[in-house]
């Protein structure tokens, strides 16, 4: 892989890549997203499988496997085996050295509880997922009791600031958001997102419906980003941005 910026350019090995994605020793929410040249996060099958490259998967695994919490919306959570998070051998050892839990915990944000009991029953991971919803759903969680830990944040919709506060209360610092666009938009609107790690693949999505990484560009407050690095390998460019004002 080639480091393009900041200069000078440098070829970096697989073992060096993790140094380009450090975690600060404080609560930090970073988003990991991928998109095509036409700005789509979904391929012709409404998934990411045909978009992602080998190098993207490598970065994706690194960010995921060295996190403490994977934060996703309920639709995204059901789009992949989020209830069976795998850690490769080398990162298992690295997690031990970093004194991280055995696996990152899954945290799902859901306003509508639009998931099934069967989905929750498919869990392979030892730890139950955290489900963040609002108090208006208190009577609606009964079918799922015993399958997940429910946390109520907000009256009529999920208050993401309260979600972060709860994660911090649980001593989680490395919080990785993997989407979807609605959740990412909410984190930006609340000015909670510290970092975006974006992979841009030199492909077209072949999907007539364009789904952007963020669901709504009308942010209540202007948010600027600072480019930290640009990496490149084969068809993929990797961009790391910090939210302006959020100090690493």
C-alpha cells in the first residue's frame, strides 16, 4: 500500500497499516464507510460485497477488530453477520496486549425496532447486543426480552448524545460506526462524530438508486473536516478525516 499524503510518499507494509488508524485514549466515535465513484454505498444487489476490494476488507477488519463497540442502525445490523463478529488470530493477540475485551460488542440504534426475534436468536457471540431505542418503545420490547439488553435513550426518538453517554459509562472508548446513512447523519447532526475513514473504490455501483454515506446533507451546523492521510492500493483510495474541532 502507498501513503500519498502527508508527503513524502511511502510504501507501507501490512504490519504498518494499523499505525495509520490509531485510537486516542478517550471516548472516540469513528465511522468506517465505503463508496463507489458514483457516490453509492450499495452495489447492484443492494449490498457492499461487489464494491469492496481486498485492501478495503483489510482496513475494514483492522478498524472493526481493534474497536470495543460496533455501532450500527438496525437495518445495517441485519445486512451482515453482526451477531457473529470474528477476530483473526493476530488481532486476538493484539487485543490482549491492548487489554481490550475478547470481542467488540454490538450496539444497535433502532427507533422502530424493525428487526425480528429470529434475527436476535441467530446470535453466536457470547455477549448480548445492546439495543438503543426510545421510551415510547417500552411496551414493544417484550417479544425480544432475554435476547438483547435494551437501553432507553430519549422520549420519542433515540437521543444519540445519551447513547454515547451510556457507552462511556460502560467504559467503552473505541466506538466504531459502520452506518447506515441515517445513523451517520444523526451523529453528524449531534456533532458526535470524531472521525470518518472513507474508502473510495474505482468502480461504478451498477445500482440505479444512489444511497449516499449520509442520508441528509442539510446539517443544522456547518461541519468541516481535516484530512489526516491518503493511502492508495490498486482500485482503492483510503481517506482519513477528523472532524474539525475534535482533537485527537
